[in-house]
């Protein structure tokens, strides 16, 4: 009996993922799935999964839903330039798909830090275009902050619009500061980025994104009439998206100004980077019409200023 107890102590039962209810697939639309991935305590992993959507005709996406097991650091869905059905390690969008800001694959959806549920619903007459059998890449970043194993798993539902008329095309915009982050050891930094709009636009949402050293994130719209606050949060983890109802109208030359403040308690400086130990200062959301407002800041320095 004693030997049996010792054997059990030395050979613990394998980890089993706790029960989790997967979301139902859309009645009209498609479901994309990142299969279960087991992570050890403290493990961090980012992968890029390539798929081709199974729908046979061009479609319009009216609603997007993300559901994930706990531990999803972020997920990003982008249109890939060519069809692939494989997977690779990655940190962000692979360099092979991003020569410069003009060739960044078009993003369809992005979640912020440690968010496990998110839903995007476009208003009547607005939707996101999706070609038949569209090649896609799901960039999923998993982070186990606990002391026990965990299982990561991600589902993304794309609901299709059923109306016959052609809607206004929406697009995800991303504003980011990539080279300005430099938080000194045992120090602080406050970084403000202002990105202008090249044309009139309607903005549906604002989603902040920073990592664990971030202590606050604010955003405002700047126009000839002055500066109007839009977002103010101290939550780097599971921050709320700001949804505009009615939507926010901006004119060509207006700008979004966003500020990230960081505290570094460590003995090494912190810069921009993809891991949870690095930092980011990003703002994204949906807008229309779908012009070239995809990525700003260091991807297109002429569109932004940094303070």
C-alpha cells in the first residue's frame, strides 16, 4: 500500500482541461476554431494558424463574436494574401506578410489584453466584406499567469448579413506607437500619440491595448472645435471597448490622440515588444468608409506625431 501511495505521489494524474461550453456556430455564417492547446504554469505561446473560410459565395459580415478559454492574451484575425492550411510560431503578424505599412494584411478582428468574450455588431446598412474561400490567419497569443496547467482554446463566429442590398463597407483601423516606448528601469513613462484622419469617417468603437506595466490609457478626438475625451481606463487586463451610439463622426484632418502611462518596477528598461514582459500602446476599432486607414503611427509616420 505504501509503495502504491508513493507511486501516485511521484506520478500525478495528467492534466485534464476543465469543462467549457463551446459557442454555437452561426446559423448564417461561419465559425473559426483554434483547437485546444495545453500550457504549463507560467508558459506563454503565440501561434499563427492559417485557414481558408468554407463559404462558397462572397458575403458581408454583420456581427463578430469571440469566445475563448481563460488565458487568451490577444487574438487577431487578418485576411492572408494566399491560401494556406498550416500553423507556425509567430509574434504578431509575420514579417513575410508585412513588408511595410502599405502591405499589412487587412485586419478583420482584434481582441485586447486578456479578453475572453467580445462581440462586434455593425449598425443597419454597414458590414464587413468577406470574399468566398477567403484565406485567413488567426494570430492567437496565450499566457498562463497561474501556478497550474491550463488549456487555451479560441472560437470566432462571423455572422453573415442576409439582406440583398449592398451595405457600406466597414474596416478595422489600428493606431500604434511602436518605437516610442522606452520605460527606464525603476522608472515611469507617459507617451502620447496623435494620428490624423485622411478623410471624413464614421467611428464605431475604440479599444485600448497595453500590457501589465500600463497604469492608464486615455484617448480623445481633436478637431478645430477643441479636444473631447473619449476613453479613460486604468485596466490593462480585460479593458472595456468604447462603443459609440450614436456613432462618432470625424472630418478629414481631425485626429485621435491617445496616451499610455507605464510604471517599471524592474531593473531593466522596457520597450515595445510582442511578449507579455514587453509593452504596447495601441488603439483599434471599426470605422467606415473603408479607405486606407488601416495602420498608423510608425507604419505611416506622416500620419502621426509622438510626444
